[in-house]
C-alpha cells in the first residue's frame, strides 16, 4: 500500500516521494508519487503524559487507557509514557498495576515515574507529604510493580547516585528534574548515566551566570536530551529559542498533559490535586502551573512558528524523545521500521494517523 504523499521525513530530512507499507512496516521510501499530497512523518512520541481526554492515569483502568489512547491518536501520538507524579506509595503501586503495556494502541512504552525522589525546594505541584529522600527499598518496590522506562529524580539528594546506578542496571532511563542541583551535581549525574532533563527550566534551579545549575550543565553537553513544554505558557519564546539553538538535535517536545487535555476548560484532577483549566492554562489552588493541555501537534507547530526548521521541530517530537528510551525502532520512518506514521498537510495539520500500517485516524 502506498500512502499517496509527496514527501517523507527520513533521518531528519524531507525526502521527495511516496512511502510504501506492507505487513505493518515501511518497505520503500522516495517512491514515485504523481499527485501525492502531504508529508509522512514518524508517529509522535510523548515521554510525559499525566492524563488525556478526561482520563487521569493515576486512577485509570483499561477502559480509561483505551479512551485516552484514542484521543492521543487524534493528536498524532502513536507511542507514549503514562506519567505518574509523586503520590502515596500504595496509590502509586495500584496505579502502576493498571497500566496495560503491550498491545494497546497507541503503544504504551512503559511508565514515567516523575518522583517521588524530588527536591523539597522544587516540587511544583507534587505532594510534599509523598516526596521521599532516596530509598533503595522503595525504588525496588516501584520497579517490581510494573515496567518503568523513565524516572525523574533530583540528583543532589543524598543517595541519588545509588538510585541512578540501580535504575540503569534495570534498564530504566534516568532524567533529572524537580531539582535544586548545581552544575557540578548535575554533571556528576550525567557522567553516571543520566541522559535527559525533565521540562527544562521548569521546577529547577534557575540559570545564573556563575551558578548555571542543571540548565547550564545540560545545554553545555552534547550527550543530554532536554525536554521542553512549548505551549506559550511554561516558557517565553526567547527561552525556547535559546534551548533549541543550544541543544539542536537534543531537544525533545513533551506535553506534560493532564486529564483536561483534549477536552475543555474546567476543573480536573492531577493525581490527588484539584486543578483548573482556563484559556489553555492549568493551575493548582495556589496558582502554580500544574501540567498543560498542550497536544503534540500543537507543540510541533508552536516550535516551528518560532522559526525552528520544520525538520527539527518534527524530530523533537519523534526521534529525539525515542533516543531517551534507547529504542531503535521508535520515532523513525525508514525501510524496515514499523509503519507508525502521521500524514500532515502543508499547514502542519493531521490528515491521517497509521499504527502498524493501519489507518486509525482520517480527517
């Protein structure tokens, strides 16, 4: 089957021609495409989704994940990490056991645990009562409860080094975030194997000219992926451009979406916190930003609208987040890759979404 497109994003380049799919995989690119329309790009990969389409992943069941997945597909996301924020241990363990990893579509790649080993000074809206200092036994209980693929932690906490080592031994990617770490502490964690930063600039030590913190350490390296929330609210346009230019090829878009994403303004939950969505902004009772209602296709458009080349903006939603998880088949559109594909028109709007070569969304 040919997709009928005029170009495709292959290894970061727009290649003229159609894409052919067979048995759920890409079998040819740059195929002659007279009359082809739109561009084919890899399905989007979101590393940080707290909830979507009216579903909160902290209390979702299989049916809830199905509803959220259908809504995520509409936004071009074909693979994601349900993200569970800092919560009481028993609630967290119960939520982890409900995650239907495997045959769900879009693909659930595992879980992102954002906490509980976070800085008490940079919690944002995370529950202070459920925050914990590094605890090896607690970590083992969490890892045994379900397939964790990514954990966000604060590297400056006493004992964090041992947690990083254990996470890497278990095949879990480590991201630094909700942290008051200095640049030296961040670099020590990066040298130990942490390879990403969770929502750069937000909920972390600010960048100062003689105290650059995690932000400066991450932007100065060439082996660290930095994720950003490009919703026009979490970061100023200039801040996004600084990150995009300093970390070209290492910038990953995340939505940090909550229950109300893809629904409407109103009151929702983020874990055990009541939050309110108004005109695209999510805030907790204290007025602190609490996630977003951003979609990944909006994030791509927002980044491109700031002047970032479309190829770079698309890579930030596909191959770069995939690199954090070390999955060579994820976020790619090339011969032999799974046919998880989004077709966009010239206004960067979604026209079709394929999962395993099957049309799941057609606008």
